[in-house]
C-alpha cells in the first residue's frame, strides 16, 4: 500500500453474528453494509465486501451495493485474500 490511504473502517465481524455487526445495527446501520470502507485523502470512498471464494452475496448486501453505486461509491466484492490484495495494489 502507498501513502494515499487515509482510513480503512471495518464495518462488520464475519466471525460472530453477535459481535461488532450487531453493534453497528444497534447504531442504526442497515443489514448488508459492506465490510471495509476506505477513504482516500482526496475524499473518495471505496467499499469492499469480503467473501470466501465460494461465498454468496446476500440479498441485503446486493441492495446495499446497488444503493452505494447509485451514490457514486466504488464497490468491489473480493473473493479471497489474493483478490483483496490485487484490488488494493491496483486501486489504493
């Protein structure tokens, strides 16, 4: 990664339905929000939904992804660690 990265905000906890994810819902976030939010120094927002290589995007996640895209947010669904690394290297 280079110095253009300003912040990465983790929005959920894939390991526990009772952890951070429920905390975010209690604060008013809606189901399906992507896992990682990246804010660059120039104010651009990029969002990543992390899945296993065979993981499926839920209907709530599809709805949130489409909603974010309509707002001009760049959204990427990564499938595994290598996919995530490639995206970071190309986009950050």
